[in-house]
């Protein structure tokens, strides 16, 4: 799915079966993924995060884990949301259905995520230091605090999307 942004479509990131993770760029080298000498790897920690979204410490910062299912995920800056493709007939129409999904979503508990700047979304099984050599998406967040809420929504017939919305806190 990567590469569709050339045709005006979002760039989607997929995992090999586990959760995706958004790690602040400044602490990417501290994320070891499944490559670790420890009994519990960073990947194991990510897999243990319950629900659609959760936070994990990485270095002196925090990463956002997109859990529940290994759905292809993109970030739509106009909605400040990660969009997770659970079911849709066509990719082309999916971004147009996001506003309806945002309106009808039943949001889960709110998390507070403090980010030092841009984050990189990638497969949590992979080391962060290798993010530029794997399927990834750089998300240019502004440093600060964000409220994070997750939901699944059926915006249209035959379409289901997962949403992880970020709202900048004052």
C-alpha cells in the first residue's frame, strides 16, 4: 500500500501482525523492537498494551501504541487522526468517509501524550534505529501535549475504520 500518496492517496503503513507504534524521532534509537537480549522485548511490551491505543515509555519520552489489530494505518493531518483501515471496498473513497466516522465514533478513554516533536509510525517489531529502512510514516507533530482518544466506527456501508484522534492541549 505504500506509495499511493503519489496519486493523492494517503500513505499506509502495515505491520507483520503486531501493533504499530508512533515513536518520537528523538528517541527512535531507544526502541529495540523484537531485537533485544531482554526476556521482555519492546515488541512484547507493545503487544501487552490493551485496547486500541496506549502509551509506553521509550528513552526519556513516550510512544503511542496502536493496538487491537494490525490494520493498515495512515495519518490524516486535516483531521489530526491516525486512520486504521479495518474494512473498506476501495482505498480511494476511504479518506472521504473519515469526517462521518469522526462524528459517529464512540470514543474510548482519553490519554495524555506529551511529544517532543515529530514522530515516526512503524511496525513495533522492528528497531526504531532502522525506521528509515522499513515501511514507515513520519508525522510532523508540534511539540506539546495531546489528548488521545480511540474508537472504531462504521461511516458507511461495508466500511469500518479505527480512529486515533489527537487534540492539542493548551
